[in-house]
C-alpha cells in the first residue's frame, strides 16, 4: 500500500494555492493512487494533494454517488439552493461543524491521461467537490463557518493535543477517534 502521512492544520502547504498539473505521467498516476489509498485508510470521502504534502491541483473522491479523481478542477454552482450539513477534514482531526455549501455543482477538469472530465454533483458529492477544490486554493472548511463557529473551532484546535504539541504531519490513524463521518474519522 502507498498510504501517505497526512498534513495537519498549521502546515503551510494547506494555506497555499496548488499549482496546475502540466505533466501527465507515471508520477501523477502514483499520486492519484496514493491519495485514494490514504483517503480510504482514513475513512474519508475526499482528499486533496496538499493534504499529503503535494502542491498540485489534484483531488480524489469516493462517495455513495461516485468515485474517481479530478485534476485541475473547476466547478460552477447550479441554482441557488444550499445545503447545511456536517463537515470535517482529515487535516483537522476531531473537528466537525455544520457547514453551508451549494447543493448542486457542475465539476470539470481532466483525468490522469489529460482527458476532459465533467459531471453534475448534488448533496455529499457536491459538498466534496467544493471542499476539495477549496483545499487546492488554500481554503479550509473552517474558513466557511460563521464568525462564532470559527472562533470556537480555532479554540478547539488550539486546545487539541496534536496542535499544542506542534504536530503538523501524522501517519494515518495516529490521531482522532474511529467514529466515521462525511470527511473521515471523528469528523
């Protein structure tokens, strides 16, 4: 298996915009495999390349509706309807908050061979596309919370054992509970 260590809140790569993918080679295919295996090992439904320390615009997903990967993704919101539901992040262990997202999006990008990919997403898959694309822009789900929730989330992060110990990279399953959630254990 090619399970990779997960970068945690505080690691600068999580706050940086990832670079466009320009080379479609064996290394890119391996990156998609590593992301997928790491995501599955952690019980997540999505994972972006910066979460394993790679600053490229790549994410993988595996929800009830679909599974796959998207390279150089973009999305557009379809309609004005929103959803509010539980969201967490494999890079912020133990945190979970109801987060507002668009209910439907139209995602586009390319696959590992550079071939165009486009799909409509609703519900959890739409949430996943938005969450993972945010990662590629250096945005974390806590940035989407209202000010009071964000303040509470930051307090919880500061009080966590992993953050107070200065841990910014962890091996899979080393932190957090085994309770599954939409974006991984304890989320």
